[in-house]
C-alpha cells in the first residue's frame, strides 16, 4: 500500500500536466525543405497560377452564426510520368489580406502524387471567403496541377463536408 500511494500521486501529477498546444495550420506539415528543388529560368517549363477557394468557417442559420471547418488542401499531380513543380503557395483571408506563405521556393510533386496542406478547425484567420494562390511550373507536354479543397466539420452526430476545385487564373 505504501508503494501504491506514491505511484498514484506521480500518475496524478503527470496526467494533470498541460499539453503543449500544437501550432494551428502547421506551416510545415511535411518538411517542405525536403521537397525543394532548383528551377533554372532557362528551363523550358510553362508557368501558371491557380486560385482555390477555401473556407475556415461557414455561415449557419444567420450571418451572425458560423461553424469552424477543417480544410484539407490537395495539390495533385495527374501525370503518369512527369514531375510538376509548385513554386509558391499563398493563403489569403476573406478581405484578400495575406495570412501566410506555406512555401516560396519550388517544390516537386512526383507523378500521381498528392501533397496536402491542412488548416486546423480552430484556425479561423481565413474566415468565410479564404483562398489560396498557387504559382506552378510544368513541362510543355504535362497536365496542369489539380488543386482541391475539402472542408469538413463534425459535431456530435452532425457532419458537414464539401469540396472546392482550383481554377487557373494565369
């Protein structure tokens, strides 16, 4: 019994320690530096930009009530043989104000690979009209990257989910 009491006290102390909060919308969920590549201006790559609408929160019942959402932002390479490059990923809020740049050096995405950015449910910075702008480069014979957002929220037995698709703007 004497040995059990100190063990219980230690267990209680360790279980009461506050967990360190994880950064919302971790800027580096996969190590972007491990994906960085150098692209020469002399390369014969085609360049473009795509826009993707994203929702950190969505209105419910009235304009005065919102639900927070978790957003999964997928950057997809639909090519069977060619690698594509995403040069920059910028995240903006509803008013068009830049929130953060996820990376500003080219990263590669291998054939048929998907790379994701996750915006946590508790991160409301983007608001109801957030968006991404992606700068990318591809070989002239390659398919353009495909960008998709999946927003989801669950509460009790209720669930809400929907998707958005990227649109080329340049």
